[in-house]
């Protein structure tokens, strides 16, 4: 049986996943304001992924007989100084989320809650992908600096991103 402590922490993760979605929507709004619709699309897709993650936690808690609670969210902040700043903040946020997922895994392991350990493995793999994606884009933005042609090309590349719920989830 899953402990109340673990249910509480899983509910807290729902909060952080929805916060992440709002954070990425704030970034999308900044990108749209900068007339970079491809970058905005990247963050809108990212927000959809985060909502998907939140709902995975939601469904897992229900499946395990726990009570889902939806907490209030803090504001995500809307101030960014550049596209590089946006992606550096996004990478820092993904690093934070990884630490949260690791903390959940540590708790599940401590409690020998094997079903939750299995459930969380998907998120650990997902975080490797998230950090790699943001890290690569930070490197690209540092490399192109203020080159408007390169920025346009990257904006066009990011415009093609779509959200497809993973089949292995």
C-alpha cells in the first residue's frame, strides 16, 4: 500500500508539473512578443508536455487509491532579457524538476514502493531528454549570438515541433 507521505509528495509533483506548464507559457508569450513564433511554438509544445506529465501523476495517484489534491500555483514570472536568458532559465528549471523526480524516487526506494519506482523510471528517462534538449538549445543560442539569419533558421526549425503523447507512457 502506498503511504500517505508518498501520496503527498506525488500530489506536490502535480503542482510542479502544472507550474512548469505555466512557466513555459510565459516563455511562449515572451517569444511571441519578440516576433519569434517558432520559439513560441517550442514553449507551447513544452507546456503541453508538462500538462501531460501532471496528468500522468494524477492518474497514477487515482490508480493507487490515493486522493488527488490540486494546489494553487505561484506565478511563473514573465521577465526575460533575451532568448538565451529564456533557455538558460528553462534549463535551470529542468534541472530543478530532475532533482524533484530524484527525491520522489529516493522516497519510493526508501519505502520499497516498487510500483512507484517503476512509474518514476519513465520520468527519470524523460528528464534526461528534457535537460539534453534545453542544453543543446542553450549551446546553439550562445553560438549564434546576435546573428539574425541563424536566429531565423532556428525559429523556423522550432516551429516544426509538435506534441505527440508518448506511446510508452
